[in-house]
C-alpha cells in the first residue's frame, strides 16, 4: 500500500495536467449574517446580513478545485443571457489557466443557488433554475467544443446536476470520444439511469444516490460492495467510488479487483457543500497524471477531508493536501507505537484472521537504505510486521554514551510512518528475546550478517514451527559509519 509520503509526492504531479470539464454551470451565492431574534411576523429567524459573496458552482466548482490543485482546465458549459451569466464571466476572466467555452441559451436563466449562513451554519438555500434539456442545436455545440479539446485533455469530467446540459446524446458522444482517445472519464452522476454513463471510468455517487439508483440498502461495507457491483453490471460503467460521509469512501471496480474502503480523514465536518466536486476534480487530475486509480482515490479522500472542514463551497489546495498527508504520516507513525501487551493482542488477532506475523528488531538510529531494504524484505515474508526497537538506555549500553542520535520516540515515529511496518514495540533489554517469546512470530527476520544459530530467539521460533529468515544486506550502509563521517566533518 502506498504510504503517506509517497501520496504527498503525487500531489506535485497534478500541476499542469489538462482536464476537460463539461456539465451544469451555476452561480453559488453566500449571504452571511447573524441571528439574534425571531421575526414577529412568523416563527422564523431574522438574518441581519453582514456580507455577501459569489463563486462558481456546479461544473464551475470542479474547475475551481482543479485550479486549486494546479491543473489547467477547459470548461464547456451552458448559461443564460443575464446578469448572473455576466457575473460568471467575471469570475472566470482573471484565470488564464481556465479556457472557458460558455454557450448562452436564451431559453433558460443561469442557475443560482443562494445559501444563507449564520454562526457558521447554513440556515436555508434558495434556488433559481429552469430544468429542461438543451436543444438539439446546443447539444451539437457542446459536443463539438468538447471534442475539440479532447486532443489535449488528459481526463474528462462530466458534472451532471440534472439541469439538462448532459443529455443522453451528449453523454454518449463524449464518453465514446474519450474512450477512442484513451482519456479517463469521471462522472458526478444524477438520477437513477446510470446506463447513460456506460463506459465511464468511474462514477461517484454518494451513499443515498447509490441506494436510489439501485433500490438496494447501503448500510455497511458488504451492502456497499454488493450494491455497487450490481450497478456496474447493470449500467456498464467500469467502476464506482461511493462517497460515504463520516464513513469515508469505497472503490468498487468491475475488473474483479478487491474493493478498497478508505476511512474519512476530516476531524471535524462543518459543511459538505461542493465536496463531491472536489472528489471528481482530484480524481480527474490524478488519473490524468497517470497515478494508479487506488492512489487517485486516496488523494480524493484527503482532498474531501480538507473541504468539509471549511464553511461554504471550498477547495483543497495542493499545498494543503501535501501538508495534510505529512501530518497524517506523523499521526500514523505515533499510532503504530504500542506496548508489548498490545502487540501480543494484535498478533493474536492477526493470526485469527489467517495472517502470518513477522518480527525483526534493531536500533534504527539514522534510517538508511539498508534499513529500508531489510524492512521491505521482512514485510514481504509475512502479512503483518512488528518491529522491536531498542530503548535509549539499551542503545547506550550497546553503542556507547554518544548514541542514540535520535531518541526512541523519534525513531519509533519514523519507523511507524513506513508502510512496511505495522507495529513498533520499544524494549529496554539488550536483546528482544522477551518480545519474541511473547509475540511468538511466525517469521523472525535478521540480516544475513548473522547465521541462524546466532540470531537471538531463533530457537524459540523454531520450537513451535516458525521460520527464521536471513535478509540480504545492502552494502555500504551503516549508521555507525555515517555517524563517524559526520563527526569528521
């Protein structure tokens, strides 16, 4: 599994990716104020307006999110011929990285969603819109302008809010054109007929939308997987990413790969407005950058966690995502440091699941490529790897008063941040024998500079049928040698 530092490195790859975004465009207005009394005319709160703002909504918010990630955008959409349309043009005018093709339709007003907010909470939303399919002539204009950009685009987003822009004909022609060019298609869906999106790489319904589209329950993981698989089979889409609010996200694909369940990352949720746009934008940019689909979903999950912790229709900047991933790396590293009793309970639980438990140990003072290679080999020999780490007092006895360079909490944090490590136990003895006797690992791993006969705990592990593995050593890497070189500078 990709660890947090690797995901953080992926964020940089999103910059400059060209994404084509087609769909329903709207203007999001926000009216902020305070409420300190109830109207004498009716039992409703009186909002004393303090300020107002407006921003792009619908597929326009997808474009905003793409730009926050550093991607470039071609936006194809339909709007009215009114003041709100002029407001949208004004919002788009200053960003040279958004190439906009806005088709005016005299038959419809520009869609406006006005949200009234007090004390950080949304009180009400008022919509002005006309829901009607675009004319045959406008369908042709939309498809022509979108296909013209597919030669440059690395991904296509279809943002369907059910306002009439993405008709069955427009969807079919754009998805087929993208397939011919090998361009991934991400759909934010609407309605119950997902066969309209046949051939799409991913559709991104939330839990309620998935249930409404299939008529099936979607409570736990098993329901989600079964219902999404049925949707894939019935509609012809290639995959479903289900957004599950406080339960995170689930990726289910039609290619037989195992489902991926991602826990929610937000610590506090203030507003889910526009979070779906953030998800599709991040997915599109990531897939367009050639990032594997599971890692693209992990990035989208992180981005969603950032925006729901903000008030209003927000975006997740690339810098915020990178910072969030680095913080999560530290948090995960801390959470993997456990007591010996907890490690034993974990090992027993893993074995009940049919998983093989491995163990290795060391000082791991200044982590270097030799350590990384050892841990990778150890993890490859088991399903879950526990690392025994010498305490500071133990290191001083073994290495001298000048060691360790880093204290045991820091060393445990670094080890825990690695995807190859599942748990870290700090021990104070000179050898890990007591840890091995308690854990009873299925595989005991040490470097090939040892022999099986000289590995501490080898006889214990072999007594109950466990295996001792000697991992190959990366030449030229030694913490002691590194410390000596630094001291000589």
